[in-house]
C-alpha cells in the first residue's frame, strides 16, 4: 500500500489494525479490509493495484 501511495505521490499514514473491536466498528466481518479516511473500500480481498491508486488519488 505504501508503494502505491508513493507511485501516485501521496504522503499519508498507514495503520495495520488487528484489534477485532476496532475492526468491528466499521461493520467489517472478514479480512483483509481497507478503510480510507474512515470509509470502508474493500472487504475480504485485496483490490487490484489500479483500484487502490484510484481510491488513494480520490481521497487525497
């Protein structure tokens, strides 16, 4: 994920959350999951690199 952020020139923080209570706050019941700026973007699979880039650029 950091590599994708670097590719599109976005600087930001990345947290790897393992606490099930915190994960559950987003309504996520399976992993992996991706949350960008508080919004759940993907659950249950790793999205394609192009989709990650689009989400990161949109959120920046």
